[in-house]
């Protein structure tokens, strides 16, 4: 690809003012959201540590959380496929 066929990036220089300010606002919003996400991840780790301390199996809880995210019919379909495969392998 030569320089003439490459798409030109929009001008967001400080001389444009508005575009640069808008870009800066987007970046700052993303940075704030990333900070919040890190805080939430830390909180989730704390909850898992607490449940492990109370004797619950974290791996099982993670599996339950994954299952609860699924639509009911999607979950039933996946369970049926799993059951079929386990039967084919003589696991049940």
C-alpha cells in the first residue's frame, strides 16, 4: 500500500481545539472506567477469598456464575450435548 492510497486520519491537533478537547474527554472517561473496573476486580477477588475461607469451592462457584449468565434454552442445549458426549465416552 503506498502513501497515496492510505486513508487520512482526521486532524485532531490543538489548533482544531474542539476535536482535541473531545478526544481528551473520551480518553479521560476511558481511564476513569478502567480505574473503576480494576477496583471492581479487586472487590470480586476479595469476595472469592471470603467464600473460600468459608469452605466453598471457588471453581464450582465460577461454574455456577457462568451457567447463570446463559439463557435457559441455551443452557439446556449445552447440557444435552454434554450428556450425549459423556454417554458416547462411557462416562455415565
